[in-house]
């Protein structure tokens, strides 16, 4: 994930002011390459003198240490030092007799760092036992290796072959190292989360173990000040019974307090499998409403997982014809059992007027409902071939009957709608309200309240159950999905009006009014919140539309005022240094005072933005934040709501709402399990990382000789 505070971080002072208390002089040689700068809230950051990058150093009384600063200098992360090393290698290669004494070339300057042993050639960095242990702990966490691998004889022998001086730590030492990394990264992330101007939406994932215990995984989703969508795991907590009435409420309440997010919670996305879902969501809603932290009186508070409801309906439909599914599966197994049968089946198909059928005969993976659907849909196209095979092959006894094929046809018609909606989730990188709404608001399962008027004739029982399940989901989530689509300038209320007319017929006006009233009430909640006075707005709409037509990348629009938003950070840029900042503010306030319409009404009445390829909704709001400061603040929160808690690769899974924790991790202490899961997530996505993690790839040739052993460790 791209860092959100790497490049745009603005320190408050160039050098840390001298303290009134006497402090010892910094003795580490690393300070030859770094300076300390004070930032907000009493924190300090270390700035590299060579490449100008900044790194966390202290927060209050807590010191982050210097290991990460050493790595920046010693491991080639600093681009300036990397260039110097490359130049030195080239000079040594061109100098004759560089291996012996004498010669006119000067040896490369040595860099002094602590090492556990002597040696080391002229420009080589000394071996650091502490650093290697830390890198080993990060590798175990990020690659999900077992902690006990440090005690495996084969691993120990392998490491000793790479670096004989490295003392492989014990299991307990490695466990402590991972927990230390977890605490250090959590402190850095806490500073970032504490600076969020908007609200945070949570997703709740449930994990079970072979014992009676379970884990609750909480992940926060928000849009940062640069209008980038972020997600970070906040906790991975063990509970005795994750599906109990009060367990989830207690875990969420504690985590919100731990991260100081009690007043910033916006929505919680849950799965659809918990029997006590309504109970614990109501308890948590009541608890937070008592503190006046929920917008729109908590109507948007609980969101049900979109991917789960699709899977539940699809699995129920397949279960209603499980006997027919078995017959179709056995028929395909019979045909694909030998090459001769496949060849004969294809020949019969051609004789009956079709093309080669070999590619359409696909067996399913029973744990994935999409493969079962594709198996049934493919077999349905070849039902006449199976009927001929039944009459001509005495060994074939599993042919579905004509009535069975009618059931398959009816069920496949329903599941196709679910399949297309699920594919829309996997096709994009986002699963939030805005990205799903154009499909969800049009009733993707074909089961909205207005669709009961037809389509259930062939399999009325299964269709009725499908309607009931989707009606429940639609009742809980249609408002939040509709509000999300209104925040898309390509659709606004027009898509809601169009889709609701198709779904509700004569009752459409009533449901459209519910959405219209809801979004206006939500806007009033944000109007009541304090908002700094912003400078006058310079219209960007036509500029963005023209740029979008000429380029598929909406992010290519370059504007100096973009991203300042309601924080007032663009004031200096907008004034252009002409000394009329106060005048800009006066004009902005006057315009607001004389306009008879709210930001929301102005936004809704403006023309729709063209639906061009490559349109980025977050980029559009970034460019229009000054024009709609309050509405942009609302859009920032609404567009970050996750509509699904299922990983993209598990959308079609046939399992329940809980994931299973393996036996090894179940045997570890709960603190260690949380440290492993959270550290892996943070190390992959934290903005302080200066380079992406390497996955089993060798180092580049230019640095392989000088750092092969340290990188391998």
C-alpha cells in the first residue's frame, strides 16, 4: 500500500528545540547521517541528510530506536548511498591491482556500525546480530512460517552456511522479537490513525479453532487526507465464544477505546451467519448511541456482507436440487473417465449439429459454488447429448430426467444473476458501497421486493426462500448502498430513481423519498459538525471533465489546490502569495451566505459527470473538496464503507462465516497469535516501508555480492 504520510509529511520545525533538561549526547554513529525534527503532538522524526526521507523516532516518552535508521543506511535503501556504492564498485573494477597494496586509488570510506564480530573488508558493512534477528522475525510473520522453524536442524544448518557468526535464536527469543515488532508498529500506526480527520468503518471477521475458542478480527477502513482508501487490521482478539450475545460487543468496544476511535466509528460490516447477529448489533448500537457518536441515529451502523448473502442464496438454490447435481456430476465423471468416451461424446455432439464439446465438460470443486454453477450450465447445453448417450450406452445409468433438466435450467437462471454480481466484486479491487451499488441498487439477485411478480414458476420453493433472504438483506442495506451511489457524480439520485422504478413499480416514489430524506438528514448531521472556513473555490468540474475525456487516467489532472479539503490546508496555495487570503475567505463566506441552496442541493442539481473510462471517484472528490467542503467530508466516510468482509479470492467459497485457524497457531499464546496476524498486515501496508517486501526473489546483481548473507537471513 502506498504510504500516506511519506511524501506529504510537513514538519513543524527544522530542528528539535533544545530541551531545558540535560540529556546525554547521542552516541550512535547513525546520527552522522540523520537529523531530528520535531512534529505535532510532541513527536519527533529522523530525516536522512542524503535522501531527505523521514522516519519515526519518538512519540512522547517512547523512543523507536535506531535499528530502522541503520537499515536505511546499511541495507542500500537510501538511493544516494546506493549510487555511491555503485560508483565505488565501478572504480575498483577499472583500477588495476586493486587487490594488492599500493596503488593510487583510495580505499572506500568505512562506515562504522556495531557488529558482533571483527573482520569485514574495506567498504563492507559489519555483521549485526540484532538486525538479523529482527529481519528473521519479520520474515516469519510476513510469510506465515511456523515460529519453531528456528529450532529445526535443517534451518539452523542452512543459516550457518550463509553466516557462521549468526546465532540462531530460540523459539522464546523469536516470539519476544515478533511481539516487540508488533508493539513498535502499533505505536506508529496509532499516530496515523489518531490523525484521521474523518470516520472509520470496521469489518468483523470470525475465526474458530479446533478447541471451543475463537478469534475476532477487526479491520479499519478509511479514506486519508490525500483521498486514498486505506485498510489496516486493528486487533485479532481471542474470545471464548465469538458467536455469543455479548462477546463481539465487548471486543469491538475495547478495540475502539484502545485506538481512540469511539467517537469516529461510522459503520460495522458483519457476516450473515451469526444467529445472534441482530442481538449483538442492537446492543452495540445502543451502547454507542448513548454517547451520541452515530450519525443518522444509527440507521447506517450495521452493514451485512454482500458476498456472504450471494453465497448463502447460491448454496441454498444448489441444495434444493442436490440430487440432480449429483446425477450431473456423475454423468460428467462417466464421460471423462476415458479418452475413448470423451471422443465418442464429442462425435455424438457433432453428429447432432454441435461443435466440439470437450471444452464444455467441466467438473466442479464442491467447495466453490461458482464451479458447480458452471458445471450445470455447461451440462445443460449438452443435455440432448446425454439423452442420446443414455439410449445408446448400456453402462451409462446416471442420466438426469427431462424434469431434472428443467430444474437445472430454473436454478441456473437464478444463480447466473448471483454469479455476475460476485464476478463484479472479484473484477475490481474495491468492495465498498460505491463500487457495488450500481449493481446492488438494481437488485442483483433478482429478488427485490418488486420482483416477486414473476420468475418463480419452475421452482417456486427455492425462489421464495431466495426472495426472503435477499429481502432481509435489502431491508438492512439498501439505504447505505443508495446513499453511496448518490455520492458518485456519474449517477447521483438519477440511478436510484431509475432502478427503484423498475423494482418497486407504483411504490417507487415512496422508496425514493426514503433515500432522499435519508441523505439530506445525513448531510445535516455533518453540517452540525465544526468545519474550518475554507478559501474561495476555483471551479474544477470542467477541467476534470476535459481531462477525463482526453486521458483514461483521471489522476493525471494536476492541480495545486487538490487534496486540501476541509482542513484549510490549501489556503496558502489558493492565495498565490498575493496577500489576499483574508479576501478569499470573505468571498467564500459571502457566497455561502447568499446562496439559497445547500451544498447537497447544488451538487444534486448539477449535470452528471460523463461515464468515461478510467474515471476515479476519489480523485473527483479530491478536486472538488473546496467546492463542497461539508459534502466532501460526508463522501469521504460513505465511500469508505466496505460492503464485503470476504477476501477477493474467497467470494465463491462454500464455507460458513467463520474461518478456521490451523492447529499450530491455535497452540500459540493469544498474544503471539495477535502479534503474528497484525504484524503481517502492518508490515505489508504501513506507509513507513521504504521498499516492498521481497518474496523469494534474489537481490539485484549490483548488490548481491555485498549483502547476500544479510538479505538471506
